[in-house]
C-alpha cells in the first residue's frame, strides 16, 4: 500500500487512527496545544495511546483512564486538574461534534482557541 493510502498511523501502537473521535492529534489541535501552522508536521496517536492527556476526559462516552506515577491527575493540584478536565473534555466533545459536521479544518478548534489564532494572525 502506498504511504498516502495508509491513513494516519498511531506512533505508539502502529494501528490506524480511523476516527476523528479517537485522534489525539486533533484533540490537541482543538484545545490549542498544537498551532494550525504545524498541525501537518505532527505525528498521530490514538487518544488512549496518550494516557497523560486522556486521563482528563470526563465524559460518559469515554472510559476513565488512570495513570500511575507522578503525572497521575490524582496527585496534581486540584485547580489545575479541574481546569484541565474542563478544557480536555470540551475538546473531546468538540471532536464528537465535528465528526458529523463538514467544516474547514481551521474551524475545528474551540471558540476561544480560534479567537487566539485569529489574534495571532492579525499581529503577525
């Protein structure tokens, strides 16, 4: 199979990331961790293959992820965890919403992230 026909392969497990709702890359883009200018240069992963981020998704449609060790959210500052859960969960829900929409990729991020992108573009 030609490289362009392989789809997006997870850099952790090597399997195809078939659905937008499973994409760690697009989750990070939606929440503003990845700038649109470098999106195409980043490697893909399944959300579950990035447990450090996945642990912050609190949604009935997403099985809770536990992380052992120093980056376990149960050992982090409660305010940070609360803010991170809100952001990452909103991002995950946005991915679920995007799966049924036909939007240009620049419109994928959360509203406040899109606003930041627009402001940075104006300043450049």
